């Protein structure tokens, strides 16, 4: 038994030695500079009350869905939610998933065939890489946010290409040159798919909506576990792609649908955002306070994710621990999750952080580096 799994033990010991062993711990008490709850909806009593009210009016929402949506798990709540979401984003149709991971897994494992090529930004989320492993298509990477390199690669391909990007990247906190990439994709007749997990809710309904690029994008993925403070994701697309996914996407077909509570909470989240715009204004004010402290950051100036490079796993761990001892919860991204030499402290700003908290955080970082 032991010898059979010796390599597992070795891999874990290696991580432990390098200080990168992952363990599950309970949420710590402290000032939140690490969660994706950018607008504070997950902690909003008003939002909770809205959800509780809906559940009290219709306790049935909490029932398990009882099956895949293709068997017993479909409902009017999810059908209506998809219609509502598609309309809000000015797309023809939408397909809901229980998570963003599953939405990406479905898209990239299903649409590209063995004759196609998936060209991904080198910093695309792991869910897309995992989907590519399930797909029979060839995968190529282009340099991060580099449209010229994307074009060079596209020029050399014969079959149909899918281009996968995020609009706001979760590791560097920088934005994709969306318009340029959309133009290049169009020029080479490639199909662009954009993951808006971190942009949705932070920049209105996301950057595709803000820039009105719906027509240039085959599918946009928005997720609800971050700025919306709930859970789930939608693929925004046209009826043909939706129907194809329903028919051929394993992560959609072979999984029990979420309960109606999840779909209801997503719709309530959209409505909550519409009437509570102070959350996104507050977030942008806090991002400005952080940026005004002039710490060297990789990230876009209005991004809620701010990455500070600390190019050494041990140094980074020490900084994270110092911050934690002072009550600041941040996230350290070690190599090999990111390239060696680009290890970073990842700070997530929120609408609910106070100026004093931001100044306290930045002072400790400045004193450390
Ligand atoms: C860019 C990106 N896409 C997709 C996902 C997956 O979304 P979810 O957490 O809803 O599964 C994440 C979450 O970390 C993400 O950062």
C-alpha cells in the first residue's frame, strides 16, 4: 500500500519543504483583502433578506432539483432566469451552469473538434486547460495580452480556431485588449470566447457589454460566485450553440442541476445590483485609494485585483504571515502556480474595505519591500 503511493507522499513532502503545501483551513477572522466578494453582496444583510423573503414565499426553491436538466431537473425558474439573463446582456440566449468551472469545461471540451485549434492566452484559467485536455482539438498558447503574437499563430493555422481569453485576468489583475483581439479573431474567422468571471459586476455587466462587443464574441462566460456573492455561471451565446451544448456537453448533461434557489438568487443579484450602484462606486473609490499609495503593481489601475510581485516563495510567505498577524487576509500566489520569479501577493479590494484598512495594509507592504 505504502510503496504504491510513495510518489504521492514525495510530491506532498516536496511542497511542504518549499512552503507551498495546500491545506484546507477555516475562514480566518480578519480584514478581507482576499475574497472575490468585490461588492460585498455575500455579506450584505439587505441581499440576504431579499433571498430569505423569496424562500419564505416559496420554500420549494430549496428542494433538490432531482436530476440533470435533461431528465427531471429542469424548471420554470431556470428557464425564466436564462431568458432574463440573455436579455440583460443583449444576447440571444443563455445557458446556466452550476459553476464557472463547469461552464468553461462544457464550452471548450464540446465545441472544438479534432480538426480545430484552441488558442489560449497563456494566463487563461485552469478550467479552460482542463477542458482542452478533454477535447480532441490542438491547443496553442499566445503570450499574455499580446494580440500580435495571437495573429502570428492564427496566420499559420488551417482549420477553424477558437480563441480563449479573460476580460480581467485573475492573476495579474490586468485587462485584455478586447477590441484588438476581437478584430484579429474576426480577420481570421476565428471564434472568440471571453471569460468575464472577474469583470462581471465590477464593470457593469462586464467588458463585453460595456464595449458592446456581443456580435464579435461567440460566447461570453459570466460567473456569479464572485461580484454577485452567490454561485453559478452563464454562457451567453446564440440558440445554435446553446442547443449544441445541451446535446453534446458532458458537464451539462451528466450532472444534477442546481436547485432553484441558486437560479433565483442569481436573478435577485442582478436586480440588487441595478438598484444599489453605490457598491460599485465604493469599490472604485477604494481601488483609487490603494493605487494612490504608489506600490508597484502589475495590475490595471481600476482593477479590484492588485498584484504585487514578491519574487521568492519564502519572502512572499513571510510577508503574507506578517500581514495576517496584523489582521489582514491576503492571498499569496507561489510558483509553480505562477512562473518562478513572478510570485505575488494578490490583493482583492472590496466596496466594504475602509480607507484606514487600505492604508494599514499598504504601510505594512511598503515597510516590508
Ligand atoms: C477566470 C475564471 N474563470 C472561471 C472560474 C471558475 O468559476 P467558478 O468559481 O464559478 O467555478 C474562475 C474562478 O476561480 C476564474 O477565476
